[in-house]
C-alpha cells in the first residue's frame, strides 16, 4: 500500500498546484504545459527561469525588477554573464520568434543563406502587411492573395521546409495573434516588427528586432542585447469615463518623447495596474515603440489570468500562478527613472500631427489646431491596428456609435474599422458590434495592418491636399498612412476616434460638448462601457494556420531568377583591412529621419523580398540639408542633382564608397532592416549621426556598416555635403575606443573630429566579416 499512498500524495500535490522537484519523471511529465496549442511538444520552462533568476539574484545581491527577472532568466550563462544596466551586452536565449510577412521575406532569405536545415526555436510567419485597404474586407483579401501569390507561396513553402508555422493572409495582425496564442507571462519572444512589445500586456518580454537578429535566434545562436535600463511607470488611481489605456501611453509619450525610452524597458507597476484589462495593457506596451523603448511590460495579475482562460490557455494561467513570485517585481527594486501617473486624473488624449509624442488633451486640440493652422474638419476616422483592435476596443467604439444611431446620426467623416484578427472579426460579427459600426457609416476592412502602414488606396483626396485624419493607430509620421505629406494624422483611442468621426471636427470634446440629433434635439454622448472579454467564448472564425510538417527536408522552395518580388541573397564583401578613405557624402539629412524616410513602405512593400528592387527607395523621404528637398542630392562626381538611389548606384558603379550624415534619433520607427540592407547593397559604408534608434543601429551593424555618433554633437555642423570623409583607426578597432574622422573640405583644408561607437567584440567581427551572416557562416565552417 505504501507506493499507492506515495502516488496519491504526489497526485494531490500536482492537483493542488505544488511544484514538483523530487518526483519521478513520469509524474513531472504531467506538469508540463505547452507554450501554445499549436506546438504541443514545446513546453514552458519556468524551472529554468527560476534557476537563472536565483543565480543572478545571489550574484547581484539586490531586489530585481520584473523585466530584469525575465531578461536575466533567459541568460545563456547566468553565472558568468557580466551585468550592468545600460552598458554590458547580454547573451540571451529567447523562447520563440515571430515574423510578419514583409520582414519575413528577408529573414527567411537570410536563413536560407545560412545553410541550416531547420529552426532551433518555435517560429511563426504572419501574413498581415501586404493587404491593401481599398473596397472592404473580403474583396481586399481576394485581391491581395492574387497579387501576392508568389510571395505567399514562398513564405508558406519556406515555413514548411524549415519548420516555421504559417498564418495565412486574413488570419490577422501579427501582434494580436501573438497575444491570443503565443505570449504568456515570463516568455522572451523576439519579433521582426517594432510593435512586438504588444506581448508585454501578457507579462512577456517581447522585443522588436531586424531579420538578421531573428536568424540568430532561429539558428540557435545566443542573441545579443545591450543590458537595458529600467524606467518604472507607477500607476495609481483607476481609469474611468472616456479615459482609456491608450491615454496612458499617449501621456507617457508626451513625457518621454520619441527617444526618451531608448535603451530602456518601460515597466508598469503600482495599484492602478489592476484597473486595466489585459488587452489594454497590450495597447500600452505596443505603443512603447514610439518612445524608443526596448520593450514594455506589466506584472502578471488576475486580468491576464482571465484573458489566458478566455483564449483557451487556463493551463498556462495555472502554471503562472505557481511561479507568480518570478512574474512580478521584487519589493524594494530600483528603477533608473520613475514616472507616476494617477489614472483617476488622466484625461483623454490625442497626439500629433506628424509625430506620436506631441501630446494634447482632447479638450484642447480644437483650439490648438486653430492656432497652428491645422485643418479642423476630419476627413477620415480609422479604428483598429495592432494597437487597438481588441474585443474591448471594438465594444467601446460600438457603444459610442449605438448612442449616435439612437439619435438618428451617422458619421460625418469617413470611418473604417480594422479587426485585429480573424477571431476578433468573427466574434464582433456574432455579437453585433460590426453591424453597429457599419450602421453608423463604417467600412470593415480586412484583418490586416492596412492604412496603419500605408496600405491604403485612398481616393477621397489628392496628393498634396491639406487634410486631417484621426486614428487609433500608433504612428503618424509624415505621409505614413496615405503617402500624402499634407495629411495631418492624429492618434487617440478608438472611442475618441468614433466620437470625433460622428462630430466630424477636432473641435468636439465628447466629455462636455453636445451633438444635435435628427429630431433637432441636443444630446451628449455618455462615456462608453463595454465588456473586456466576450460573455460567450471567442468565435475562432476560419482556420487560417498551416502547421509545418515533421520533416520538411523534401519541401521545395521556389525563387525564380527572373522574379521581380524575390531575390536570393549574395554575401556582402568582406572588410579589406584598411581605413575607409575619401568617402563621398551621399546625403546630409536635416531633421527627423525615420525608417519610413530611409526605406518607404506603402507601394514599396511588394519588393521586400527583392533587395535590388527595393533599394530604389533608399532615403527618398529624407530631407537634404543642402537644398531642403527630398530625393534630390548632388552627385559629387558629375555635380548634377538627382534622386538619392540613382546617385548611390552611380557611386557604386564607379567604385566609390559613401557615407550618410544624420541628425538625432536616426532610424526611429519600424524595425525594417531594409533600411540597413539597402545602403549596404548600394555601396554605403558609414552612417554618422547625433544619435541612433536602437533597432536601426543594430540592423546597421548586422549588415557590416559602421553606425557612428559624434563625440561632440555640434560636430554635425562641421561636415558639409561636398566634403570627403576618412575613418581612421579601423586596424585597431576595439570596444569603447573612439575612431577618428578626417574631414576634407573642397578648398583643401582639413579638420579632425572624434566619433563614438557601441560595438562589442563580436559586433566588430560582423564588420570585419562583411555582415553578421557572413560571420555565422565562418563559424559554421570552423566548427565543421
């Protein structure tokens, strides 16, 4: 009877949530929980997380923040890794990789070039970027499948061959699908999209990267990240009325600006956290990309547990409950900076135009717009995107629309709705939200990124026409949504977008102002109230997932040599061991230069798998300081002005190396590594700026370029577009050692300035090998 009693005891222990340490393997097996039901044999490993955290805590001898726990819990060597926030480079082992279809093309092409047979960690591809908003969901999806058939086939077959799960077009936006299926408390996930931090709403460290970083992780190589600082945002009070989770991040963006979070993780904590839904927390983390943060995160709580249960992952929630002490910050932990926001006092915000950190209370925006000369009338209101397309978001918008309909009103502005996923689309159709939004004048678009990333066939204005749009998106850079530089785009919450679209003007404040119903009577909109999760289970909608086969070795991946959409990669040239002498300046950029300026999206998305073709958009949006124009630079060899890409190609043809001079926070915005691949492909060697955005700086290093910063930012003014530059000291290139730049002026005079860099030893090897991929191949050859 004794063995039976022991077995009964341990079975009771497992059922009671007691962790199992010294139990026979057969019993421990029962406690295993899959990371996702799409990967039943890939398990959550909280034991390893716990072990690593304990090693690091003993070494550092201090309380740890939540983000430190999860980051350090994924260290490759927690016992020996040097750890200093903001300084040392960490070698990490992320749990999984996610790629959207625009960036997955180049990531998979690089993985194919590596020669590896299969990915080393669970990985997925999500088709969300290539669907253009035009006529409505079904028609737009059919059109996209036809136009992009070659690319979708490449991604599907490459996924099958290399063990990557494939989410078909129409499945939804990558970040919503990750939240529904893949993120969980304590996960470390990297994604080839800057809004990957969305998963922090479920307590994960989810970081946006370029495709080359994803290849490292998929290849089973430790991934490097500069040890982040930690900015704490303490939330007190409780959200109510028209205030929403979006207003939290709009407020934070106004405080920190577009570069204030660079090199840091934003960690939310405090009693106010519990008043925010799980998808609301995801909204806040998602838009942390707009302040340059490495990622953002919330501590595990009951709202996350509820969401996990509703999305079919109650087993993960039960396991997280066991390990909860590692999924919240330690008492007494220290942050590098602390911001405090009282949610009870937070007012609805609207940010813009042209930058997501220009924050205004909704109550003030009308007066500000009149003063600044911004168009008051709203031409289009757009809700959805990866930032705000949850069930709760759609419900709150529908609650506003329903009030207008009850008084006989419809939207004065055009109005579009983008569901975040097929599951959200199917559920809001079943529960009536979609029909309410149609009845008020809305057009339901495909489950995709659409206008948020410039995939918008806009017909209501002409290019160059000054106009205003309001969105629940995350970015509002010049021309981002519709390629019109005169579109004044503002970002706010879905319910505020809906209210403003009904009123048709920025001068409307739904908290205080009245509308006039069809009966001539005035009425005021009540603050919206909606369920954070559906009362019934989510409707999964159509099955849009393709499992990778157990053995994909026989799968053929087709890339035609004559394709205009796809192109196999050729390795970049290796460093010749010499200093870079007498480089020409392709362009000296004036002011803001995002990755949209460096490698435009919109119609250019179709070339994301063809490096030579997409290089024809290199820096066409950047403003040349010499003449104040975009896509017009002086060819130093012919003295003629012409397009930036044409000039770069001419220099390459003539065997001349070139450099780019940039301003502050160069490369902010999207994670697109094409902004690094293109200058490298067309002969660029050096990018010198006042400062870089994190992802772009890493992407440049990965492709064998030299991202350097002025030791004295004022030296930006010493370099003129007609000068020649030499970078001296590369033979002794070492971490922390500045490089010299000799500036040669046309009159024969010279001056020397110092340039800083953030290269570590392995990154210097990337430069010397020509790229990180070249270095990977070198190491593989040595090991074999």
